[in-house]
C-alpha cells in the first residue's frame, strides 16, 4: 500500500493483498522481508475489511430507505383506493 493519506480502492487493496500473499507463499524471502510483507498484508486486509463493511452499511441503508419509500407509496395508494368494508378486496358485496 502506498504511503500517502489517500485510502486505496477496495480493488487496489485486494490486488496488492493477493500479490503479498503469493509472495509469502512462494517463500524465498528473508525473515525481515517476510515480516514486512506480513505486516503490510495485515494492514491491507484491515483496509479491505473496512471498505467492505462500509459498502455493506451503505447497501443496508439504501435497502431500508427503499423499503420505507415503498411502504409510503403503498400507504398512499391504499388511502386513495379507500377503505374496504369486509377486507376481502371485493367491494361489490
């Protein structure tokens, strides 16, 4: 991960995390190199998790908002249609 204040996109962080894991799995690294890669990989994993959690929260909020809007529309349509005397939807009785 680049050492600047801008947070990477999920895709960039995940790509870098994948490369880090592959480098660690391949071996051929000194203990110091492996430790640095592992540390960076943990930071990348945390970043990915935070970005996913944020996206999940945003989707949940959008779903809730959509549900509330649909409930309001349904209530308005029910109000316009008027009350049903016996509740069976057949007003011809």
